C-alpha cells in the first residue's frame, strides 16, 4: 500500500516537472508571482481616440445633412474622395483599412476627419458622400494624398495639399480657394470667385458660368489654363517671366505682361506665372 502511494507521488512529481518544462519552452521563461501574460499590441505609433477596426476593411458613419454645415479633413497620405450621396445623408466611409489611421469626430455643426501622424505609410482611402445640394463649407487639408471632389454644391471650397493633386469636377461654389505646392489643381464648375495657387503644379480651371467676383491664379513654374463662357465680362491682367500668353476669347496674345478684356470687363482676373504658359479659351 505504501509502495503504491510512493509511486503515485513520483508520477505526479514527474508530470509536474514535464509540464513546467513545456511552459518554459513555449514562453521562454517562468512567470513571476503575480505576473500576467501581456495582451498589449507591439510597440509603435499610438493613436488615442481612433477606432481599432482590426480585421475590418470598411467602416461607415452616417449623419443628417441638416446637422452638418462644415466638413473638415486633415489627412497625411490617405487620398480623399468626395461625391454626391444618393439618400440625402452624409456618409463617411473608411475603406481598405483606413479606419486604423483616422479619427472621426463631430462637434455642433462641424464634422471632422483627422489622419494619424505616423512614420509608416498607411493604406486605404477616405470617401465622403454629401447631398448634391448641400450648401456648407469644405475645409480640406492633405499632405501627399490626392483630393477628388465630384458633383457637389458648397458655399465655400477650401482645399490645400502639399504634393497631392486636386481634382474638382462638375461642382459649384460661391468661393473656390485651392492651394498646392507640387500638385496640380484642375477644377470645372460654376464658381462665383476663385483663388488658385501652386508652386510647380499646373492650374486648369473651367468655368461653366461667368465668374461674378475677382479671381486670382498664381503659379511659379506651372502652366495656367482658363476656360470661360464667351459671354463672360472680365478684365484680365497677366504677367509671366518666360511663358507665353494667349486669350482666344478676346483675340489677345503676346508679351510677358499685359491686359485683355471681354464684354463689359466687370470682373477682374489676375494671372501670374514665372515660367509657365498662360492660356484663356
């Protein structure tokens, strides 16, 4: 009886030792008293207030258009697409993992999308849908991500990028204000007044209706191309160091500095570039 008891104790001891050795091989060591296994993510960039979205490719948020009068976006490398919604609501979609790099917040009548500061290149894109007749303000800032806006009406469109291109098509706004360092700016639509600046990117703006107030277009080395309705009344002052100038509407062309006009000449337009050509058609 005693022999069986002793053998049982020996087998229990052997099983315990083997279990501990197995744990040590799997974990690299024995846990200290009171220590729990860590469940934290690997060290890296931290993001407070963002949505984790682990394993999710899309995340959608919807808002009443009556409650939002200003849309703000401040992104680093993610592209931003804005288009007309089909149900009269405002939708913000984070695609292909973009929710891991963005934070969405609303305060009063303002809706904000903020991109994460990170040393690595995030993936995905941000898509916003607005009612086509929405009359709020777009305040958009992007570093290297492109900005695309299609079929939207807004009181103010204010877009800034560093190297990302700006493409605005079939839109209308009382005020268009667009700036880019090395990205191009292309816009078509009905704009009451416009101010567009680039350093090395080209500028192409097509007015589908005559502008109503002063417009200004400036580029250092990029070309400037304007398209205006034939019944537009404007007085255009231009200046270029080495680029050419031509105005197909008024039939004016020539030197590096001068003026052209059409109709009643009521709306002042100024265009300047260092080395890019200037063309009005």
